[in-house]
C-alpha cells in the first residue's frame, strides 16, 4: 500500500479539469437531490489528506462527516476487510450467522457506558439505528410518544425526519411525517444568554425548562423515550450546559422513560472520550452508534440495558444487510486501532491545538461569536460584527474560501452559520496548524 504524502498541494485550481468532467457526468446521471460540499472527486485518502483525481492534496477537516475517525484506509481495517472479503461477503446474520457480528456486539457491550448487563443489535445507517431504538423503547414501555430537541438531527428516513428539527434541506416537501413526535427546548449556552446568565450556564435550569414543556405537552404517562445528541451535530455542535444531560436522565429514570443517547456523530473517541455522554458521567438506557464505528463501511448499532433490548419479540429486529460481515471486520479493526493507538487521548490533544488557535482568532475578530466543542469535534459560530445575529452568508464564503485553498471544512447549524471541524485523529499537528492558518487568512480577507 503506497503511503499518501501528508502535505497540502494544489496542482490545479479547485476544481481541476478531471473533477469538472466527473461533475458533468454526475449532473447527467445522478439525482439532482444529491448535493456536494466540494466539486472535487476523490482518488485516494489517508492520514489527514484527501487527494483528488487532478492530483490536488487537500487537508481533511471533515472525515467524511465524522466517519473516518481513525483515518482513511487505516492499515488494520484494510487488512481485516481484505481477509473477510476473501472468506465471504454476506450470508445474512438472520439466516446463517457468523462470529464477527457477535464479536462487534460484545465489543459494544464492553465499551459503552454502564456496568449492567447489555445487548446490542446491528444495522446499516444511523437513521436505521435511531428508528430501531425508538421501536425498542416503545415495545419496552408500551408507550408511543417520543421527545427530541430543538436543533436536533437524527436522520433522513420518515421517522427520523420527524425527530430532526431543521426543515431545509432535510424535511422540506417530504411530509407528512411520523406522528407522536414532540420537541423540547435544548440547552444552547451561546443563544440562551439572551434569557440570562443562569439559563446559559446552569444546565439544571435549562433542563427544568425542557421538562416543563415535556410534562405539559406530552405527559410522562405517554412518553416512551427522550432522544438526544450529547453534543448536537448538524444542529451546530452545541454542547449543553453542565448538568443538563444528567437532569434529563434523572427525570427519565423517575418516570419510566427510556433515555436514548444518539452518539452517531460523537461516538468512538471523537470527543476525547469513547462516547460523549461519558464527559458528564451520563449512562443512557440505549445508545445509538454509526459513522465512526467501521472507518467508512456501513454499520450502525443500538446498545443498551439487556431488559430493554430484549423486549422486542424474536425476529422483530433485523434487516438483510444489518451487521454485514465485512463491515463487522472493519469495526473490530477500528476499535482495536482506537484502543491500541491511544486515539481517545489524541482527540483531546487535537482539541487543545484547535481551541488555542480559534480562541486567539476570536479575541481579534468579533465575527466569531462562539468557539465550542470537545475533542476533534470543534466549531465556531459566525455572527454579524458587534451582534449575536447569525451570519450564514459569511459562513458560506468562509467555507468556500477554505475549499479553494485546499482545506476541507463543513458548515452546520440551524441558521447555517457554524463552521465545524472534524479532523481524523490520524492528522498531524503540522497539517492541523496549516489548515487553521488557511482559515485565519481566508477570514481576514473577508
């Protein structure tokens, strides 16, 4: 396997001629509904670099939206996948099962928070796992209602679109959506400041606001589950105020409501802990994982308390491809890499490097309203100078400027004004610092 040179290099303008050709073919062949962040086509990727078909090497601060956490084409994963493909690619676990599925379930039961007996079930995508978590919670509680939160993102299927807060581009024109879904206010410290310092800094106060809405509009007697991202992803990398998650968990425990942590974007070392809920000692009843679980192969899971996970009837859970053996082999190699290479600690180091630089930028530029996040899941919220008013237009220009200069960044947030950074944990400090230098130059030019 040839090693991809770990340096930023622009052989052509972005996009180059070969990427333009492929984009023309895409327009003619692929549904218009499939968008692209960048108009470049990938040839190879590894470490902290994505190389396109024109020979441009781009610094990767996206990780395929938090998927290639351990780096693209990670050696243990490549070897595990090669071996598994040579043995067999599919039999369907529900027909003739295989050890790899069981081994992934055992690993998830061991790694996820909580020292109680657990079970896991494997699926293909984050959306699919979220849907199954809701199915499991409804079966266990014999209740129907589900609460999610402002700014939430839980997927693009019918039920998960209902759970997702943002209309455009995720929900617009696609309804009607699944019923018995309700929304509660999130703790969003930067924006809650307008309601006073206590609401912005005291998570228990913010939780009381949310619980009041839940009790009035839904009622615990009707509520099967509360589902929340410990740090919101598409909603803007929002880290709730300390105490918010524990207070919600306590309320759920006291009211026979299943607490579901959606760790699709935050899981597997991304935030400087194996799972983000560990930062506050939160032990969910069910935890949903995907993205970083298998270094780019499609796999997801629901893991949780044995008595809840065992509530559905036999054959009530499943799916043809769920827990595909090749994806399971990749997941086992991914977990081994995280543990053997100390990548939880590496995520914390990346946080230090990024926040140090971004806070210095913020001190010099009042268009950076907030810098937040944990581990290698960091964001800055862009506002109009001298205000807290979201500036989505500037955010778009900032992202586009980075792309032109060979740095992959992503935007997010309900108002489209959050620039998010999800570098692979295999990135070098040198590349990280160079990418932040580019970001600072582009922002200064704007």
